[in-house]
C-alpha cells in the first residue's frame, strides 16, 4: 500500500450496507483499446467490465436505486437462493438471478417488468407466510429488509390461513454472550452461515433439518466463537440475529448516523456512529474495500462504551490538598503554567492515539508556549508494541496487534518512542485519548494528564502526584486524521457533539497561549 | 411380438427371473457379459461416445437428456489454474427416491454387472479413471450386493489397473447417502458426495465443468448405464430401432397402485398407458380414475387421457412427463385430494429449504390440503392453489418446486369437483371417509 493514499471517511453514496458501491466504468480512450461490452438494462445501455454480474452493472450505474436481495452480500460467495433479485433476460426462458448471472454483451435485461414484479411479490408472500408480523416489538423494525421490500414489492395482504411455524426453543436463543437468535423471524438467506464459513472461516453456524423447519444452530456447544459476531447482526436482513449490546436500547429511526473511524486498533476501520441526542448507541462498519471491507471486529464495535463510560473525565480537574477537584480550564492552565515554569525539566509524552494534527501541534507549538525546552516522545503502551515495526495481523481478517490507531502517523512527525518506556523528568505531561497505554512512572512523579481519561485510570496513579487533568475530545468527537497500519491516511469529522467540558487540543493550546 | 414392435427385445431384464442372475459367473456365461467392454476398450473414446449418441439413449433419471451428448460435454484435457491435469469423475446416480419408482433397485439386485460394465465403458468414453456410485441411504442391502459385485469385478480384472490389458484404469467406489430425496438432483448429489448438505448448486457452472470435488464430472442414472453394454455389444442401430424417432431403446416402467400385477416391466416406448395397465394385469378393484405416469413429480392424467404413448415427447405434449418411469395407477376408490396430500406431505418434508418459494410454498400447499381434508377449506383456497403453484414453478434453483406443483396443479385442474365436494361437505368426514382422516390428523405434521 503506498504511503500517499489519503481519503476522507464518508458515507457510501448508496445508502446500503450491502451494496458493492461499484463505480461506472470509464472507457479507455486510446484508439487501439477494445470496446467494452454493453448491456441494456431497462431501456438504457451501459458499459461493463467482463465478469460483472447483472446486479453489479446495475449498481455501477444506480439503475433504480437497487435490485432487492436477501441472500446476496458483496463480501461473501453468491448463493442465489432467496430468488428476490430475479430479473427478466430477453431470450432466457426463465427469470434469472441478477446476483449470479454474468452480464453478456448485447444482453437485454428488464429489472421491473410485470413478470419480475409478480415473482418478487410471490417471494415476499412466501417469506411472510411464516414470519411473525410483530414489527412493533421487533428490534430490527425500521432497518429491516423484509419491511422495506414488502413496502415496495409485497402483496399487502396474505392468504396464508394456516398456523405459523414456531421454533419454540429458539425464540430468544443466546448464540453467544453478544448475539441473540430469534429463529421465528429468520428468512433463511444463510448470509450468517456463509459468513462464518467463508469470511471468518470459523464454521460456527450451520443449518440443521430440511425445508420449512430448517433451523440455524451453532456447530458446537460453545456457540459463536469468532471475533466478528457483530457483523452477523449487521447483515441479517431481519430481526433474527440481534446484537445484545444494542437490542431494545433504541428504535432505529431515532438514530442519527455519521461516519467516523474506529480507534480500537491500527487498522482504522471505517464506521458509522449511531447516536441520539449525542449519546452513542452503536458502531456499525462502513464499506471501504481498501481498509476493512464490509466488516469490523467486536472489540471495536463495543469500544463506544469506553466513550460513554460515566467515569470518563469531561471537565478540567485540578489538584488541591491531595485531591482532584473540578475547576475552570483557565484556572487550571494558569496554575499549571506556574508549576511548569518552575520545573527543572519538562517532558511531553504523546500517545499513539493522538491524531496526526494533534501530534504536530503539540510537538511544534507547545514548547514555545512554555518558553522552555520540552523533550517530546511518543508512547504506544500495547503489550509488545513499541513502534509500528512491532505491529502485525492477529487473524486472517482485520484485527491488529497494535491497539492504538495512529502509531504511523505520530512517527511521521519525527517523534521517537519513549526511551525504556519510562519517564524521567520533573514534570511529565501525558497526552492520550483513551487507547494508548500509560507510561511507567516512579513514585512521587509529578504528572499532568491531557486528553481522554477516566477516573479508574487516574486511580492507578495514586503513588504519583497528578497536578491536573485537561479533558480532551475522543476520536469520534473531533476532526483529524489517522495513518493506519497499511500507511493509508484517513480523515474524519466529528460524528457527535461533545456535551461535556472537554475541549480539542487546538482550543486548549490557543487558550494557553492567550494566558501567557 | 407381444408388444406390437418387431424390433423389441428386453435389454436389461432378459434374465432377471433366473436363479443366480446377480452373480458374475452367470453374467459372463449366460449374458455374454463384459464382452461389450472388451469391444469398447478397443475403440477410441470418441467412437464410443458417437455410438451412444447414435443409439438415441436418453437419460433414464427423469429429465431425459441425451446421454451421448452429455458425455461429449466433458472437457478432453482439463487443467487447473497451474496447468496441472485435473481428474474427471463418473458418477452413478442411484439415489432412486421418486415415489412410485423402483426400477433401479431391480438392476442393483438382479443384474448389477450390467451397470458396472456400463460404467467402465462410460469411464473409457469420457476419459475418467474413477467412478462413484451414489446410493440412497435406505439401500443397505442393495449397497452390500453392489459392493459384492464390484469386488467380483475387481477379482476378474474388469476393474482396477490395466483392464483387460488395454492400459485403461478404472476404480469404482460406492457411497451411501443420508436419505434425502433431493440428493437425486445431480448437483445436490455431488454436494452430498462431498459430505456437504445435500442442496442443489447454482448453475452454471455445470457438473461437466465443476462437478464432484470441483472436478469435471458426469452424472448418469443406473438404468442409463445398464443400457450401455447392449448398445456396444449389439450396435446402436438395433437399440435405436426399438424406440421412437427421438429416444432409443426400451424403458423400465415400475407399475404400482391399483393393478393386478404391480412390478417392473421392460417395455418399448410406443405403448400407451392403457396398454401398459393391461400388461400389468388390468385395474384392480374398480374403474381407472387417474394415473401418474412418471413418478410423483409428473402431473397426473385422468382415465380419459390414458391412451397417450409413453415416450418422452408424447407425454410432454400431454402436459406431463416420462420422468423416472414410475407409473402409479389409481382406481375410483381413491380420493384425489387425499392422494395428492400424501404426495405434498412428502414434498414438504423433502424440500431442501434453500429457495424461498420452494421452502415456504411446499409447506403452505401441504397445510392447505390438510385443512381442506379436515373441512376447513373455502372456495378461495381452491383458486389460490393455482396462484401458489404459479409463484413456485420455474422460479427456483432446481426443479423441485416444479415437482411439487406437478401433482398439486394437475389435481385441482382435473379433479376440481372433488375439492369442491370436500369444501362444501366439510372435509373427508362429510363424505364418509373418517377412516382415512383419523391417522392423518395426529402427527400429520412434523
């Protein structure tokens, strides 16, 4: 991966977790280039790359927003079983599944002919026969593909007069501590089975029995064991698999959705922060083929809990009579300035979870504010990781060893790692955003904490003297960029507005400057 | 001759009534066994394929696809991504599960060497050195008999290395399925053979490109293989002449139901259904009411339609199919709704559950028929049956959904009055058939 790749994290243009986000094909302008094959979809002719399926061509050019699908997922092998994406291909005797049929030169496709719509209505009716129509109490309501497609294609009423299928033992079945299964809602798309077979390769899930009483079960008694269980609940088109952490916490239509980046490891998975009234309810991954594909790991997904932790310090704290007390930032900075000026030596340790901009600001501007020499170094703190050279893949998908997001970006500023992992100055300022570790400090060391801290972490510093805590913004609350383990620079904007008393590093530095 | 066809002679069943006919000694001494293999091994593979092509042999498993053409689809020298040669596999589909069909079992128990010889010839023709016989899970006895036959063939040098000094190697392995009807579908069979769930694969790629274990494979029915030695031995002309213009040879027809002599009959294809019923001893205990001509999936015919000929094309023209040759005869004591429900219950149980329409539709139809039989049916239900069937047929990966709609749709079309009677009189009870209803109510559904 080249070091120059730089892009901004934003919502995919197609507002779908399950779209391939294919871009239109650009023709090669050189005269000797072979003409690209063309396919006609709903009356318009489009160029495509050989090997594209009909669905991929339609996605490239946003024909009709999308072709409905249940079993198809761009990150998994094609199954072609839900039969929802069928389209009419001229000269073909039967309807073809657009997910699996390769486009051919001269092919004429109708994605919304009467025959197609009739078939889709049929599929919807069949899927709803055994589906409990209890959307008001279903956690998936509002983001359920069965609901969405039923509005668009469904028959509206059903003639199914028989008793519905009920899986009594699997109405709320824990597949693991994190995922709950309600088999009654399942539409048997088997995305989950293919995910554990082909993406995580853990073979956790399997369908047992045949036909209409086909049931999803874990292959072993341990249940789900992979580290990407949250993804199952993202792409489950219905409320069959739900994420316990989010289940029944919030109706999906109240959530405001903003793109950001996960800072749980050096991969930098693209995420969408789902919040209401600036309270985060969950992270879901955004598709980015260069970084995380369609997925994100469970520890990253749960990491919003650290941010919403009530123990997090969100206002400036100052040491007074051996206790930390809430104060104004002005008072705190004034006091700290005096202490720093009198100190024999000052050291600044930047955690590798600082953004590139923060690292540059602290390294270049901060010493001049104090008007004295400050030794600057960075500290990672992940066990076994000192610099980005120690980073390595922890599995076949996304997880990295380095649990901080920006080691490469901080190194890029010419800052070197903290020697021996220990501080040695009279006063040390530790700037970190909740992900980097806390460097080792001798008893009685005077320390200023800056960034995202919580009281539990501060308690571990009881043998040191904490002079003050400057509350900072967390990754999803601020603007900046990270350079991930592959050297890709990703810019991000605030996904939520911080409601406490924490300020960005820029604001703090400016205020400090104005005080002196 | 008795069947009004001067060219006819039994191809498969000539000696099946003689004691010891399943042994290799009998096959070699009385049936001129393994002589066709000797002949075929001296021919070039392409010549063997050509011979079979010209014989007009069509697949006996149900779809009736020309066998010679299927063999010619096999790639000559397949290579993998690195340019290494890939093996080709020959698979025998012995997952005879179609309700009403029991012809392959006859071959397994009475003349297994005919099929083995056919497979070795087939292996030579398509250039395969390994054959699998996929046997349905319930055939314990039959699989033992087949294993014995294979062992005997190895002992005599018809299987193994350098067969009859020709330099051609062929190994044969039997594999017992787990008892799913859908594994009779060739790609579901391949999945099951590989140890996966028996679910049909999405096509393309077809088995000739990506088959068993990802290698080019050819899947044929037991009866198809059993006909091959005759074609090679006596020549394609003789075989082709026995049949009609577009399908050569004889067919094994398993006649069951209300006939006096239910059995497997080897017959020419120019006979009508009525003639076959006559050969099977005539209708038992009443008048003919309906016939299912090709295994449970074939749409049923009324008594009035039974003068149709039983070759592939005539039956297709009559809106049904030759299928796997299971002829089910029903007399007028049968309630068609009840009979259809029995089949639908089978299909509901056997749908693999991949495709939405088939999984939910087969279940819905069975439940609806059950309700009608129990007196809960309405006129709208009767109209809705056709609509459900219309949403199922031709919409799924394999032909299972079409198979479900075969009996359901033909019964409501051809015997609507019986449905209406049940609706109006309150089910089977209302027409005095409580006897048959009682056992269906308890445990009717899994």
